[in-house]
């Protein structure tokens, strides 16, 4: 069970959550399992929902929305939403995935999002995701260590240390075995790694399968201050929201806001999907919650006007070897607290009222925070924050855990920061804004 008791407990549980979540589908499955253990009820979008106080969640593909309706909630009660995402930059399995040449079996993959390609070289990788059968049933699969992008030896490329150039089509084809591709079937291998069911590969109608580093998360450093793991962008935020919501559900407080965890899929590729932040999933759920509380259309609008979204996504710590790439006056560090992310062009949704609320929440929770803004010569990325603010009109602030090696197969954060993010999120869930 996620723990807010200490940074040490939280970071170990984050490692366990990441290990159980090699794909977005695994991430929401594991989150759902933990929520059910804590007494949350999974609802079916195809069925009517009863209104009133309680603890609930839904899963739509690789996205999850979970919420706590407190005693005393009415039709105009606002929502305090922690927004995050479940996907990470990686490689996704193509159609006709069994390829190879020169005695090697390889996998056909395409780039998903913006991974640091070189970070994936010479690692033991697995395939993980969902298989959808011709009858519509779905199964999760995860192969364990199986594949590798082998780097060319320096003897065959003497200039490699002067600049490595990787062609996404020619060079990013992982090996997974030896033999003739005509005699092999990668889908059969995936089917054999479905747990608890016998799956006939001939009946697989579709699949969403990605590549994942298999090295276990690890605490390290001279004083154990660092934490290395895959998919910290952005399972660190999803896990923080999950831990905070479960802690909040044990004593939500009469008359407090409706606390919501919105963990979207497909953020790394633009969020344009039915389970992404540009899609209707969050609005669908908020409308149905308000309807269950007897809201009129006008009262629903009141509820949204009284709502607030904290968009939590990993951000950049200052890199000691590339300090010139950062803003000269703002150098966030690991274990300095979560980031308040600011951008004049609204690539982050933070504005002055949002910044003031974040400062108040952190002070009330006893958590330090840091400000992040980009170097003017280097455009920043974006998050689900501006999308949620634009789609629903909810005031939004962008925050996140500072990282090094963002979009690497193995990212780096401080041991203290994920726990601090979860702690201030728990404060947010119980605070009327």
C-alpha cells in the first residue's frame, strides 16, 4: 500500500509501482488493484452510477480516473484534481513484428514519443502491454528480459566518440533471438507470457505493446540520496497522486472538495486520444459525478468554476555539466522540493493565482518547493495542464518532481522529492480553494 509515512517508505513503494507498471495498461491495472484494496469501487462506464459519498474509479484503456466524494458534497461542490499521465517515451511494436536478417531474430518497432535513443542501447529489455483477442477480450503481457539494441563495436566505428548518430529505422531494431524469421512468431512469445490464461496467438486481433528496460529501480549515492528508475516521467506523479488519494480517502472530511486523480494516457505523443487529456474522459467523469449529486447544468458550471487542477509532470533539475542550458537565475536541484513550472507562453498553465495557491499548499504541508523556468534560447515542453485548463476552464497550476536524464530509459530523481509531492497533494485534496 502506498505510504506517506516517510520518504524512505514512499520511494520503495514507488519502485514497486514502477516495476509493476511496464506499460500504461499495467500502470492503471496496478493502480486499480491498490485502490480496490483500499476500499474503492470500480465503476463500469456502460452502467448507471449511483450518486452520493464514496470512493470510486474507472479505467479506460491506459487511463484511470479515481475520486472521493465526501459527506456533505452537493451539486455545486468543486473538484480538486491531480492530473498526471501513465505513458513514457519508448518504442512500440509494429504490425508484422517478427523480422530479422543474417541469422538474427529482430522485432519491428517504431519510436513512441521522444526517447533518448542512445540510452536504450546495450540494455536488457522486455515487451509489455495488452493483447486484444478477436472476441474483444483483453490480456496483459510482459515478457521479462528478452531484447537488446546492441551497439556497434568501437573497432567498427572509430569516430563514434566524436558523435553518435542513430537512424531510427536502420539502427533501432532490437534482437531477441537467433534463427530464421520465417520460422519464428513474436506474437506467440507474447501470448505465452500472459498470466492466468491460455492465449492462442492465432486469435490475437490487435495489440498495444511497448519496450521497457528491465533493470530494477535503485536507491544510490554517497548518502543514498538518489533514485534511478525507468518511467519516472511520469509514474512518479501518478504514484504520488495514488498515494495521496488513498491516504485522503481514510478521512476525507465533511464538506471538503471532491478529490480526483486523473491519470491520462498518450501525453508523450500529444494527448489526442479517447484516454488522453485532449479527449473527453475527465469531463465525462466530472459530469457524471455532478449528475449523481443532482446538479443542474448551471450547478455543474458552478462546480467547475470552484475547481482547481494541479498538473503534475516531471521537470528538469539543473545539470552540473550543462548549466548553460538552464535559466541563469533558476537552478532547481534534486531533493530541493517539487517544482512550480512557469512559462510565459502558457506551455505550462501556471499563473499568479496558481502560484500563490501552490505556495500556500506547500507551506501548510511543510514542504519546500522550487521554481522552474526555461532558458529563453531553449523552448520548453508542455504538459496536460494547458489542455485541461483549455478544455474545462478549470484554473490549473503545473508542478512536478525534478529529474536528470529525462526521457532516458533510466531517469534520476532525489529520494525526498516524490514523497514531498505526494504530501503536498494530500494537502491539496483536503483544501477548499
